C-alpha cells in the first residue's frame, strides 16, 4: 500500500458506544457513519466540495470524532487546486498534473496519522481513474503507440488495481522503447503484484542497472521493492543515494537473485561503463558513483561465473569492491 496501516475506525463490526455525546445532545453513531459513507463516496467521485460539507457536518456533531478532521484536510487538499483551475480540464497535461499532485498528497497524508485507509483509497481511485481517462483521450487523439502515454496509462491502471491491464500497456511501451528504466520498473512492480516474482526480480534488476535515478521509488507498490527500499532507508540512506544503493543491497540480500546471460555487445558496454566510473569515483559525485560502480561489479562477477572465467578474474573484481566498501565486500562474500 502507498500509506501505512491505520486503525479501522469506521468498520461495522467495531465494538463502540452506540452514541457519541456532545454538550448539546446525544448523536447516534449510525447517523455519523451514514454521513461518513456519503463523504467517502463523494471523494471517490471527485466531489470534494460535497465531501467537505459532509465532514464539516460530522465535526459539528462531534468535534473529536476520530479521523474526521484529517479526512477534511485531505478533501481540502484536493478541492483547492481543482476549484482554482490549476488542473487542466483534459488531455495529457491533466493526467500529468493529477499524478504530480498525487505525489505531493502522499507526503501530506503521511503526516496525518489518523486518516482511515478507506478514505485514502477513495481519493486514490478518483485521481488515477481521472488521470487514466485523460491519458486514454490523449492516446486516441495523438499516437496510440507513444511509449510515454503507454507508461502513464500503465501506471494509472496499476493505481486503480487493474494490474493485468497495466502489464498489457507497459509491455507495449517496452516494445516501443527498449531499455527505459521507468517502464521496466513499473513492469516489475505489476508482475510482483500479480505474484510473478521471477519476472519481477528480472525487470527490477534490469531497471536499476540501466538508470536507478529514473525510477520513482515512491510510486512503486509491491511488497518486494517497498520492503527492500525501507530496509535500505533504515541504514540512513535517502534521496538519490537511496536509488543507487537499493540494487546493491538487493543483490546482497538475495532479492535480485534472478540473473540472465549477457550478450557480447552488452558485456562490452559494461566494461566501458566500469572503466569510465572508475575514473569518476574519486570526484565530487562519489556518493552516487560508488554504489553504481559496485552494482556493475556485481554484474561483471555474474558474467564471469556464467562464462566459466578463471577464478583470478573474479578475485580481481572482488578486490575492487573491497577497496570501495569493505562492509559491502564482507556481506557479499560471506
């Protein structure tokens, strides 16, 4: 899930008092729940003004009703840009604006500890279904094979839970544009969500090798990658460095354990990239170059093992890893 687990405050089976007390009168819980159900449906439909009215009514009945104030803040977060015309009415740009605002909303909502999950899910359904309609319209009017549009359609299908349809569009995007880390990462995410772990691991490993910085970690939902990134984050890594270290520790911890044989041309490019990074790793960008270089050393070791190269060659690479990071070398070789 995109948000941490929260208490199920409004479930029908919860053991609670049948009434909420205020200074003025007793308010039946059923009455408040009906209003909250209406507000939730309003959010799902993008009727944020109506949701705000309903939530304000709940707070008038019980100003301390759990989660109501936070849900009201969430509804207001979306109501303002939509009412002020900051979101285009249609087309590709509407989809882009909605998804950009969604990323801001994720950060905003995480600061509100008591937002019930069903309200977050309702907002997510509106945002991604609305963005999906915009992208599909753009695709029909422009080029239906545009990989950028196909990528966004895939992301939106994933956002509304239609993983099979998401894979279909992402596979088409991958055919149109090979070696795009964003497309491969989204494909991996969707394959993981439909329990195709082997394919997910292959595509994740490939995506982080091609361009770790292009991957939107916050937009990935599968437990496979969210647990890995959380564990790496707990090591004190964040920002751009987090993306570079995820494949390193993913390899060490056995998450990226599905490998493929490299083609001769790919091997040549790998050697060239390593040579260039070895020259760069002493410079100002060392914090990013070091994990990027270590990941490529891992790929080189895999290639040597698969090709049956002499052990001396592998030991040379391991020594380079040790020189860069003794801790990584120790974890990798034990």
